[in-house]
């Protein structure tokens, strides 16, 4: 009998990590789930809590609090570990701390003989994904970040609501940095088979540009508003990570705007940034280069520059 178990290792059992784990349990995403956290007691407690739901789930998942050597047989390692920003602490200081945290995580994972796909959620996600790739020495096609996958899901929800269409029939992307410089290439946004811009044109003013601009602003600022209301965001990102994991384990060739290493695509290189990619068991099977208008290309280049500047700053900080 073939016993090829689909194993996922989750590093970082906080709000994001456990929302992801809970989504996986409910959707029977894998056969084995290993929980790792610097706070071992927390990982043990989370494993117990999830296991107590098994009797009511469709899943036969084996869940345990494990060690880095469990990564050896993993198909996917997901990282949502990180330190929270302290009051008065700069974004730059936080990044420096998270870089040190990642060094302590990536080394034992690679030493275990892990040969699967890295999926990173820790913020700033584009930079932490690049760091994961650099530290692991993995082929960049096997290192992806959640990028703007969640932002694109937020866009599909808001646009679907506005146009009274199921978000699953909205094909629109947020690209660029997962952060303030992200943007929506409206020239590529579709509802079913019709472009959003032509829907606007034919709507006799029922739909308008001002509203699209306010949707874009709502997408960009969603995290700030959720954090203000409930201190952290986790369900949406948990669902996004689960969906991407399913695409990898199921060899789906589904498209998500993940953070991927550009090597000439969009005229950029040496930067991990959110772009639509075909995801399957190889990780990033292909980066899709959508055609951008001149203005959209300028926004994309500005977003890449922002990321490159932050990486250079972080590398300087770490070398001191
Ligand atoms: P959290 O504080 O609840 O959890 C972080 C966990 O990481 C904690 O359990 C902590 O013990 C663990 N940890 C810290 N250092 C570790 C180490 N060295 N080894 C192993 N585990 C370690 O935080 P959260 O709300 O779960 O957020 C986690 C990360 O996800 C943050 O960086 C957050 O900004 C990010 N996030 C990303 C997105 C996205 O779209 N990419 C969305 C929301 C949150």
C-alpha cells in the first residue's frame, strides 16, 4: 500500500499560524501537521487543542508539536514566526530582529535535509521571503511568500460586493509590495469574461472610477483598520496560506499573487514581490507577466524600488 503522507511543518504557532492550521484541519489539507514554536509549551497546547477537534472533522490528520528534524520529510514548511513590534520600536529595528529570528529557523530546517517548498507569511513578507531564499540556498522557485495573495482576496471580495458578483468570479489582482506601495492594475481586472473598465464604460454611471479608487484604498488600508479594531489580522491570511498549500500539495497549477523572485520579468530582478504565479508541486511553476499600462508599470517599478531600498537598508544594519 502506498503511504505517501502529505506533511506540512508550521513554524510560528501564533494567531496567523494557528488560523492557518485550523483552516487546514477543516479542509483536510494534509495528512501530517507538525507544529514548531520557540515557545514549545504553546505548540504542545495548540496540538492538543486541534487534536480534540478531530472527532468532528473530515480529517484523519496527525498533529503533533515537533522538532526541526521533522522537516526532513515535509512537503511544505510554512513560516509565520516573528516578534511583534513594540511601542516606539521602528520598522527598521523590527526587521533586524526578525532577520535574526529567521537565521535561527532556516538553518535547522535546511540542516534537517528538507527538500520541499518554503511558504513565508512573516512581515515584511517580501523581504522575509528573500531572506529565506538567501539563507536556505534553495532554488527561488521553491521559496514563495504569501505576497499580495490576501490583498487580492480582499479586492475580489470588495469588487464582488460592488458589482454584485460572487468573488470567485472576480479575476483581479493586487501586485507589488505587500504594503503601502501595492496597487491594482485595473487594465487587467475582469468580472467573469468582461473587463472591469468596459463594465464601467457601459454602465451609464452606475459604476464609476471614484468607487474603484475607494476600493483600492480600502484594500491597501484593510490591515491597519483590522489591527485598530482587533489588534491583529489572522483569519484571512490563514485561509490564503491554506489555499496556497492546497495548490502545492494538489499540484494544481492555480494562480495566486505570491511573492516571487523576479529574474527579468517585468524588467526587474533581485527582488521578491507579489505577482501572479502558477503554483503547483514545484512551487512557482511560472511567473505570469501581465501587460501593464505605462502608469501601472511606473507604479510597479516604484514598488520594487521601495523593496530594494528596504533590503539594502536591512543588509547594512545586519552587517554592523
Ligand atoms: P504572533 O505574535 O501571534 O505569533 C508569532 C509566533 O512566532 C509566536 O507564537 C512566537 O512564539 C513565535 N516565534 C517567535 N520567535 C520564534 C522563533 N525564533 N522560532 C519559532 N517561533 C518563534 O503573531 P501573528 O499575529 O501570528 O503574526 C505572525 C506574522 O505574520 C507577523 O510577522 C505578522 O506581521 C505576519 N502577518 C502576515 C500577513 C500577510 O499577509 N503576509 C498577514 C497578517 C500577519
